[in-house]
C-alpha cells in the first residue's frame, strides 16, 4: 500500500459540488475516490478486479442486440467479466482517516466543507 499516493481536487456529483481523489503514483491501490454529497459517503474504486458472472445483453456477429422472439426484451447471456472492487464509507471519521492517509494535499484542501447534511441544505434553499 502506498500512503500519500492521491491528490484531492474539487469536482461535482449529480450537479452538487464535492471532492475527488485521483492517483498520482503508479503503486496507488485505488483508481478513484469520490465523496457523494447526497449520500454523505466516500465511494472508493479499487484498482484490483475480481471475476464475476453477470447477465449481459446478447449481441449478434454485427454487434446488434438480439431480442427475444415475439417481445421487445433483449436476450441475455451469462458471462464471466472482470469487475473492480468498490467500497462505500459513510462514517465521517473513517472518511477523514482514509483521506489523511492517502491525500498528499490534505493540509491545503478543505474537504470537510463538503460534510453537510443535504436534507438541511435543501430545507434552507426552499
């Protein structure tokens, strides 16, 4: 694990201001972290993938979706695909600990200003 391997930056999620973290070293274990304001949680996308069976739409040789005969429903098939691990942290103290551990610019970026209760903010804006 590479500590201090990500950079905090301003962004938005669903039109709401937030922050993200991007990897800045090749040995960073995560692809991205994003704070989701409506859920007040940190989504973490792991660089490692696991194989998992998923149902996906069936396609023909030309890449067109195959429909089930007599319906408007796409035919599906079960395929083994690589899926990145994702984590979702909602405890503010745990989120702060993760950011302190991984963010190089934690001292100069005020990420805690995004720790607001969206219900309270929506009531104030009405």
